[in-house]
C-alpha cells in the first residue's frame, strides 16, 4: 500500500499513476475489506482528482468495483464512499461533475439496479440542466451509448423526459445525440411546443408512478366490491326477465 501511495504522489511521470489506476478493480478484490475501505478507497478518489485527465478517467471507470465491494462488506464504508461520489456530481468544478458521469457509466454496469436508482440516477439526471455544455454532452453520450437500449432505464419516464429536454439544448452536439436516442426509441423530433407537451406528460408519469401503488391498493377493494354487486344485480335482472317471458 505504501508503494502505491508513493507512486500516486510522484509528479514526474503521470503514466505510472495511470498504470496503478488500471489495477484498481483488482486491488478492490485483492486486499482485505478494511484495507480496501481505509486505503484503496482514498487512493481511488485521489487518482480521480489527478491533474491529468488520462489518470482521472481510468480511475473513475473502476468506481463500480469499489462500490460493490463496500456494499457487500459494510454499510458505513459504503455510505462514506457514496458521500465522496456525491462531492463530484455536486462540485463547483465542472470537470468533477463531468467525471461523475463517467463514474455513473461504470456503476450502472456493476452496481445493483436498486442501489443505482436510489443513490445515483437522480443525481445523474440533474446534470441534464448543467450550465456547462461539456457536462451535458457527457450525459448525452452516456444515454446514447448505454441507456437508449437498456431494458430498464430506457423505459423510465424521468430518463425519457431528460432526453427530451436535451433535445432543446443550445449545443448542437448535445441535440444530435438526443436525436439519435429518439431514433433508437422509434420516435421523431417534434416542434418545440410538442416537445414541451411531451416533457410535461413524462413528468406527470413520474409523479403518477411514484403515487400510484398506494392509491391502487386503497381503491382495489371498493372497485372489486362494486363490480361484484353490479354483476349480481344484472344476474337478478336477467332472471326476472326470463321469468316474465316464461309467464
């Protein structure tokens, strides 16, 4: 571990730091849970803040392995890791927000679906309105490469609403990727007014999906009782009609 930190602190050759970044997934599996939490995790985040983008990008790509290991071993360790990940997506530095998109790219492939949805998806979608176009472009690239055909995320109303918002982006590269996603979904670009209506509809779907289960459970029994009562009434009426006809 000491040797790894000595390499991380070297300023002469960034390629050595890139090299140890490439091994981070193996380190997460190789070392004990305590060493992973107390040494590998700080090392990974230090590499994610390296002054060279080549080092940062490689380190971020291994974030899913760290998250999975900590989830398995200790909730407090995982919570600590999650808060440090949040420091990227909520950072004032756009490069760190952009790097969070790369972390999300890695995590959505490895982290359990419910964990990714509850802890990271909405932080990711917030970047659809980021003031820096490079961040929005990174998000669009992730959507186009991974989410457009994903069996779960491609069907989520909040994801689709974010894509439709990106379609209105002022950056041409962002809108081009959004159009490609719509083509993958079999949808065509529409006029601005129709786009706004589509976004509003999808956002209402998000609210409906969040509230529908509890409402449906409350309404199910009265609906069933009413239906049975109506059926009995109709059956009695039919019997009466037959008796009248027979007489």
